[in-house]
C-alpha cells in the first residue's frame, strides 16, 4: 500500500493536505472505541479545535494503557504497564 498523495509531487502535497479531510481508520469497528476516539482527536487539523496534548495524555485510551509516565532529567522513562 502506498501513502496518501504519493501520486503527486511532494511540494504539491504540502498544499493539498490542508484542504483534504483528515485520514480515518478504514475499519473503525475492528478497534476499541477508546482508541478510535483518541486517533480521531489527534487527527483534527484545526488547531483551535484539536484536543491539547495535556488532555490527550489524560484520555481514557492512554490512561488505561499506561500507569505512569515519569520524567527524569528532561527525558521520559519507560512506561509501566
């Protein structure tokens, strides 16, 4: 499978992408609803409408998958599962 817009020149793609709808999962029913919601929130193009990173870190999909995220010396440490 080829990436979206691979059929056009890369510079042209930079101008086309903002005017196209965001990508979606082809079979959302095959994925957990929390994951579909998380991915959908990440792919909102309008930054005024997009969920913030801080809010995404508290999203149920992330919260359920990871117990803690520790920062040490400015670097994230491995996530506990």
